[in-house]
């Protein structure tokens, strides 16, 4: 008896598979999108993204019971003022539509024959996979069709594209509107939508879904290279094929130059000198796992085609680890190994390509005026040639946890120089001669500190703001805060440990490529957020009132509206949510293909 039951069931299962009831795997976006796609914003698997997000520190922070009072006020107001009116007016339930996001969600822009004008315009494509909710998607589309058909202001048409029925919304022929139309329809579990005057993009997607061999984005070498390098395993990503867009921009700039009157440089000549033709692509991606969260930004600019601004980062290389004198209580630290002398030479090349001789003429005029007071002054010999290849910047926590103090936290910048004293002296001469301002001079631990009062600038306590410079240990030190400069001149003390010795820093740095790629940075998220949260709890509402006063509406009404939405006094003390924060590191790297910056935030120790 058992066997007689199993045989019909097996036959039925096989028959359903043959009929196509078993859902076929949906091809990835690059195998569906047209070859002329120039921008993609994608989530390869929305459900996987949701699962990973649910384990993230920020999502768990938002759902922490300590955040309930603040969270409830904001979400209740959003539901009452935005979500419910929207659902009532449209006759929909937003949650039911969000439940349709099961697989890939892809938003793309195609070139579509665009050359810079208004006809044709670039095309826009949306691909959304509803997974096992295909029946629900079909029902929702039918409901949308019914609601639109019942309206009086929009005409809904149907159009068959490669055997598939699509709905079409287009402005009336006599309307003063761009020549576009919205097509949307369903193929198996996929929602396809196109904003385009033509149906060519949809036809190519449908052909690929049917197994056709029409060209697709996967055939683009730039896409293939960037995906392998940046977003092969990303939870979400963005990609821009810059080369064809730059080509369109250069065409438009050339046209503008032909119509330009006067003797100024042509726009396309300026763009070419800046090196825009060397820009091929831009990509970014986000990933996460149990170890933490990562983000990467990549600028595709092959070494052979770099010039102008794009050639400046090519000089970044060397050890960028925190020096021993940088303490571990910094809120942020950045070190870039880049020669400012080489940067200046690239600026000279750009200027000479745009307006030959003009920069040198201006410099000669300036030097002639300075040499009346200092006959030995030379911008090139005294300043440019004295720049080294090391730039360091770090910040300390503000002295008070207030918004006013946040804007003036102690910060120090160090510029490497083989002859720091000579560089400082020439900069002082340049500023005093051309700016009609004089430095005050005093000594601290045997070092001369030069201070320049900044006109019309004050600190929160009303005292004048000064710009301080000092040469020390192969660096030119600059700061608006005298105390951090003096701390640097004293050297590392026993009360603080060096940042380089911070537990977990080296391991985190290896995740982004290490500290020897020429660019490395660190941010103490725990310290920064602790200051920010306490500042918001005590003075955030006053800050919102100041913001409301600047809005072009009734101030009191604006204050009341904002307070109804957000009340920062409801935030919990930071100690209650401190466990959700750690630190972030980043590193920049120059590659033959371009430039990349990777960021990594380790999972907070309190959540592991």
C-alpha cells in the first residue's frame, strides 16, 4: 500500500518540474542588463542582507530596550505622519510590498544612445526578484493596474514586448514633458520596470531571460575587472562606468568651447588637463560577517592613462603606521605618505596645460614684491623643495561634551620636511608680506612657536582664535589649539600609551591591507559616539531649536514639529549602549588599475 502511494506522487513531482513549476535560478544582474549600462545599484540577495543586518551592531543598538523611548517617539511619528497617510491615499500596505523583496534588487541606468541632450534620455531599469512570492507579486501588480485604471488623471495602456504583457504609463502627447514612458510587468518571479521612451532595454532583458545571446553587461571588461576586485561577494554595491559618461561630457564641453567667446581656456581643454579622460569607473561595496563590517571605494584610473588630478595619488606609498608620539586617546588619526612637492609639480602641469606661463608669471610677480623685504626669498627653493613626503593629522576629545566644544576639538597636523625650520621661516615671510599680518613669537621647551590671530574668529569662550606653527623633529606642526601643540612638543608621556600599541589595531589594519600602503587612518568610534550621545542628551534639543530658527517657516511651529519627532533627551546614558561601538580603520592603496580605500569596523568585543 505504501508503494502505491509513492509512485503517483513521484510521477506528479516530475510532471510539475517538466511544466516549469520548479523555479529556475534567476541570473545575476550583469547577465540581464544591457551592455551599455553605465550605473548599477545592486543588492544581490535582499533576504541575506536582512539576515546579516539583523546581527549588525547598529541594528541591535536600535532595538536595544534602552533605546525604546527615543525609538518609539520617532517610529510612532513616522507611522502617523508618513506611513499611514501614504497607505490610506494609495490604498496599499507598504509591509506587504516590502515582503516581495526576496532575491536580487537591481536599479540600473543605461546610456540608451544619450549624447547629452534631452532626446533620447538615459534609460532606467529596475529588476526585483520576489522569489517564492511570485503569486503575491502578480496579485499586487493586478491591484496596481486596477487602482490606476480607476483614476481619471492617468491613462494606463498595455503593450506586448517579446510575448510578455507590460503596463505602460506615458504623458499625453501634447504634454510639456520629457519623452519617456514607464513600462512594468512580471516574468516568473521577476518584476521588470523601465523608464524609457523605447522598449529596447526591456527587450534585451527578456531576450537574456529566454536564453538569448544578446550582448549584456557581463561582456564589459571594466565591469568584470571591477567586480572581481571590489564587489564579488558584496551584500550591496554601486558601480559607475565613468568612461562613456566622461566621453559624453567631453563632447558637451567641446560644443560649449566652440560657442565660447573671449580668450579664456576652452572647457574641454580644462577637463583634459585635469585628467578626466583617465577616469574609467567608480565602484563601492559593503560586506559584513562575524568579524565586523567592511566598506570599499575604488576609483578605476589605469596607470597608463593617469594625468592631472588623477596622477596625484600615484605618489602615495610607504609606511603610514602611527608614530610613537601619537597617543591612544586620539579620536581620529590619519597618515598619508605623499610628497607635497610632487603635488605642486602636478598643479604646475595642469596650469601650464590650461594657460601656459600664467602661473609662473603670477609667482614671479608675487616673489618680486616679497624680495623687496627679503631678497633671498624663493617659493620653489624655500617652500616647495622643503616639503617632505609625510602628512600626519590627529584629533583629541573636546574638553567639554557640548556642541560648541565639538566644533573646536584639539587637532594637530604635521607636515614632514627635511628642513622644517627653513620651511617655517619662509612660510612666515610669505604670510607676513602678502597678507599684511604679523606672527607673535614665544618659546616653549626651547622651541619657537609662531602664533597668528585669525581676524573675526573666536572660540566658544569668546577668546580670539589663533593659528600656531612650530618646527620640531622633522615636521612642521600646525594647530588652532595651543595645548595639543605643547603636548606634542613635550613628547610621549607615561600617562598614555601609543596608538600603535592599541589591542586589536594591527589585526584590524591587516583586514584593510596593512599600514604600509602609504595611507592609513583610525577612528575611535566608542570615544566619538560617547561624546556625541552625551552632547545630544544635554543640548541636542537646543541645537534642533537653532536649526528650526533657520528654516523659512514659522519658528515656533517648526520647533514644535521637530520636537514631536525627535527628543534627544530620551536617549539613554552612553554607558548603557557603549557595548555596540568599537573603532574603525581604513587604508588607501595605489594599484595599477586605480585607487582603493578600504574601511573596517571590528565587531564590538561586548557583542562577540
